[in-house]
């Protein structure tokens, strides 16, 4: 029976659902796993990827279902909730179903947006463990990443303090002659800490490090998170760990983790992170958690490893991409699928009446502040005016050759007339549209969506990439900007143009993926421009190099790799019962 989501908080629903959570040994039987294929870790064991994938390598893949969305409000439109609701709905239809979601970051969890555990009865459990570190993958990434910075800054200090002879005796390595003005790497922390965006380090004497400007980024933006999301196995990870560019020397040559001989230790920190963690829906379907979460500053996908496992273990495997189709789906389509060789059967586009009203000219939506009444009372005209944004994303999915299914993630304030307007527009555009009440009803509320997905998976599609692999960087960016975002063209800053010319001149970069860095709140680079803006150009101000992941990351507009904490953050609501140890207040 679904819980009364209108009266219970998410953490209360999770607590109630966890009382009947099957034990790990029961999951071994349910998932047809051998005992040594599950690595014990309390309620959230890890799955031994290499053992399972080797045993199931000849089993045909199940159906591959991707979940994306329209351009969201700052509150999010429920992709995780819909992914979980769909898994529950397919479970109600008796299907062998599972999924892969991204691990939440402590930044949003303790800030405004929340845990990304879904909501209502479409909830991932155990919620506390999921929201607060899980089995430590992000912590391992932070340690490995920061170890690289320790190695770099210590080396800079020793090269300053010693001549070549003494340096050779101390380090057994040649002088790297690192340019302190060209250190590309940052420190990372998994919170939104705006005060650490720009810092000075090495203050004090000669024993206190190398004095220079430095910075912090949020942990999921780390190149190591990108590597975890795309690797095929531990050997692939180890190889990539030696190729990460940390800085440049005074001649302009890259200084890598391999030069500092730190890649092995970094991989050692991350050796356990190669295996996905097993979590569950509130209706007890299996959901793997691995990699993630941000698609505006990173790949924003659950891992290729988790999807490969899910497609072997389940007949229907649901995976989620970050933010809207212009960012999350585009990276899923042209980067993740190209690297994995996997092709989706169907894509779900999540839409809410709330977001459509915002794109139709509704009042500004601000995290932490009450919604204006336009969002809680019927306003069909605002919904109609916002429909072009939804139709734009439908067309983006179609460019891949995949037929989209629109899911209206229904809120209790939505009216029948508002929903009718959306369904009519979607169907007129030749797509299917389901209304889903999974938040209130769990799997029962997602049956219409589940049935549409089952039907869609029976049909073949003509999946194709947006651009050929041999297309040069600036042509790719132009293609993405004009075709996916709707820009009239691209303007390159002098610095970005010079970098692009360099990358295009060296064949080694031809195989690098193009990983756009752009705001999630608009099709443009300007967060406040809603709907489907016309008559604009996309400015590229810089290109980041992720040489371990083999990503070139063009940066559109101004975007920070370290978000800030709001004035009314969620951590104010979180507490722990001193007698039971139970955590309350997560949302």
C-alpha cells in the first residue's frame, strides 16, 4: 500500500519502507547472484562488477530506458522521482526491472535542492545512507583527487627549495619546472562552499608549501568522477589515472599525474568505487547507485558500468541523465552511448505544469521561497505559452532517432484542463504522453507510463549520433549550439579560440569527447532566459582539458565549479535522534 505522501515527509516514508526491506541474502536470490558477487556493506552492499559481467557476458541485453526532462525550475522537475516511479510501475506489471541512478552530492543535500532520492512513494531507500555518503565513492574520489594536489604542490615546494642535485636525491625524478600561473587542477570538497572558490595557499615559511593562488571545486565536478562514469573496468581506470593534466610547465608542456607518479595511489583510493552500490525503491525493486551527479559542469550520468550490469541483470533497465535534454540527454547520446556502444530503446521526457508555467512567463521561481499563486492555481494560458520548451526537447530526442515518451509528473495542484492542454500538444507533435501520479501512489500511479514504455520498447529505432567522431571541436560546438540549444551561432573568446586551434591541430585530441559546460536553467547560457529564446549566440570563454577522461569541455558563459550555499539551507532541518541514531529532516 502506498504511504500518505501528503501527510508524511520523505524521511518518514523511507523509515517506514525500510522496516520491511529484504535482507541482502534475499536479494542474492531475487537477483540470481552468487554469494561472492555481492560485497557486504550493511543495507547497501556493492555488486562485484567484474564477476557478474563475466558470468553474464553472453546473456542478451534487456531494454534500455533513459530519463531526461524539459528545462527545469531551480526546484527540479522530478527526474529521479519519475525514474523510480517508472521502475515501480514496471514492477507492478510483473516485469524484471531495475535501474541506475546517480549518487547525490552533499552540496545540494545540505543546501536547497535536496537529496535526489526521489519523493513521496517514488522514493529510493535506504534514504539516510543514500543521502549521506553511501559506501564512500565520493569520499574516495575526494581523497584521490586531493592527493594529486598534494603531490603537485609538494613537488613545487621542493623544486623551489632545492637545486637539481638535491632534488634528484630527494625525489629520484627530474625537475618539472611547473608554472605556478598555469595550475589547472583544484582542491575539491563535497559541499557548496563559495568562500573557497578563490584562495591563497602556502602562506608562511619555506616549509609551509608553495605560495600561490588556488581554488576549490565541488567534488562531482572532479575529472575523477567523470572517469568513474565512463571506465570499462579497473584496468581502464588505472590507465586513465596517469594521464590527468594537473598543470603546465614553463615551456607549456602538460604536467600529469603520471609525471608525479601519483596515479597508482589515486587508483588505490578508488579501487572499491568501481563497483556499483545496491539500493532499492520504496516498493523494493533493485536500483544501482554509481557516479554522478551534475550535467551542467560534468557528464551527469550514472556509470556505464552500472548500465552494462543492469542490461544483463534486468529485462528493463532505467537510467537517468542530469537536467534537461539539451544537457543531460545530449551527453548521454553523444558521449556516453558512443563510449559504451549501448543504444537506448526509448527516452522519457519529464515535464511539470509548474515548469511549463515558468517558461510561459510565470513569476521567477526561487529555491527556498514560496511559489507564487500562478503555480498553484489553474492558469491554462501560462501552460500553453510554455509548451514550446517541451516541444523543443521532444525534437532534440527525435534527432537521435529515438522516439520520446513525455511524462507529466503530476502535482496535486495540477488541473484537468492544464493537463489536457499538454497532452493535446504532445500528441499533435506525434509523441506519446502519460500522466503519472507516482509521487502520491507509487507504482500504481505510474502504470500508464509503464505501459507506454513497454509498447515503445517493442519498436525499433534508427539511433544515430549528432555528429561524426571525426568532426573537429569548433564544428561540434557549433552543431550542438545551433541544433540543440537553438543559438544563431558561437562566439569564441580569444583564449578559447587559441585553445580550440591548438586542440584541433593535434590528432591526439580527435578522439576526445566534447563535454559542454552550460547553465541547466535555460537553453541559452543565461539562466534567466526561459522558454525557447531566439536571436542569440553562444559565447565560449574557455576550454577545460580532462586528459584522463579524454574530454574537451567548452565553457559557455559564466559558470562556477563551486556552487554557493543559500541563505535558508536544508541542513537546518536535519537532526539525529540521540537514542536511536535515526536521521530526520532529509528531503
